[in-house]
C-alpha cells in the first residue's frame, strides 16, 4: 500500500477531470483561440485586461482582436493543466523514492510522458488553429490521462482482493468489447466537436426530415487536412458534417446496446449490482444529454455536461475493467 501515492493520484485524477470539463467549456464557447499564442496570451503571462494592454495586444496580433471573455477562459484552462503537470511530476518523485512496485513506477513514468505530449497537443491546438485531428487528439489525451491516474489510484490502495472479481472475470469479453466501443464513440464525439458537426442535423431521430440523409463520409473523415487554415467554425460542407453526425449517432446505438446489456447483467447479481446501477444511470444520462444537444440546439451547459458525463462513463467502465482483471498490476 502506498497512501501518499494513492492520495496524489486521486487528487490528480480530480484535477484531470476538471481540466476535461474546462477544456470542453473553452471549446464549446468558441474560446479555443482566445489566446492566439502559446504558452502566454497576447505575449502576457495572464491576459490583456487594461485598456493599454488590449491596445498593445491588438497591435501585436491584428489578425485576432482581443476578446477578454474568451482569453481568460483559455488561460484558466492552461493554468489548471499546468497544475496537473506538476502533480504528475510529484507522483513520479514519490513513486521512484518509495518502494513502489515496478509496474507502478512504469505507470507513473508513462503518465509523465503522456502529460508532456498532452501539453504539446495543447500548443499545437493553438498554433495549428484548431486542426481537427489535433483537437480530437487533445481530448483523447486528456481522457487517457484521467484513466491512467484512476488506474494508478486503484492500484495503490493495498486492497489485494475485491469482492465479485470472479463474476466480473466471467464477463471480461463483454467488458472489453463495451470498453472498446465506448472509446471509439468518444473519439467520434471529439471528431464531431472538432469539425463543428454537432448541429449538422437539427432534428431527432431523423436528420433534415429523413431517416438517412445524403452524406459525404469520404470527405467527413479525412484525418489530416491542410496546415495553416483556420479551422475555427469548421470548413466542411453540410453533407460532410452530416456524415460525422450520423456516424456519431450510429455509435451511440452500439454503445447503448453493449453497455446497456452489461449494465443489465451486472444489476442481476448482488456482488455487482452497484456497478450495474451506476453504469446504467450514467448511460441513460449521457444518451439524454446527447439528444438534448440536438433538440435544444447545443446549449452550452448541456453540451459541457455531455462531455463530462462521457468522461464519467469511461471511468465507470474502467473501474469494471479493473475489477475484472485476472491479477493486480505488479
């Protein structure tokens, strides 16, 4: 058991979740380019507030006038992400100074590499002007960091035996399948957001009054596009955005089917009922929020909640996967 490392990992996981929520808020409020440079904001450590600071910033960056309400959101997100980097550094110091197992040390080192790559993705998000593949990668990097921190926290509790492991173990193929489709669906959600395709279909369950409208999947899923273009607001035509939105909806059906089945099976057994209820509740909330995004035309708080619930749903599936593991990491 490593109580210090366990506490640090839990704190870092909470901060990582907050970074995910704030990142969604920044992206969905169109503040992703609130600061046109990195790591500062218009050449400052904070952001321009005073009239003379705003005037100087506008002269230095004439292509993007200062919008203070966007700049502060982006910088607060960066500060919080910076705090997470420091926590991951502290986790590595504690892991390597303590008598932590080799697997724990390797996990801590992997987290450190990932967090620095995540910082690079944050920089490229700005310098490459919201290039969709980078934006989606930044989101998935944040979710991966969150998951690894949770796994580290669970792996340092000192509880070698958990009740119901045998039940979870028999369900491992279904758990792995459900976890995989959820990750793919989160990637589709990130791609939808990065390409501003959330409102490509203004109605539900159809799209523009059709069950399956004309869609351009070839153009909608080109992973790497031209560098130097400003992707704020999206550059794809409507048919391409419809393709992305429809793929996300199909993914939701698959997720609902597999995770719903897993939840129902878990709820039938006393040892796993709690996990089944939590998984089912989160799934229901997430589907409801997704439908409301369309019906209510993407209200900001609802859209942010959709991102946050997606992260919690991933955490719930990760916990179930952890419980199904044949042995604890060594």
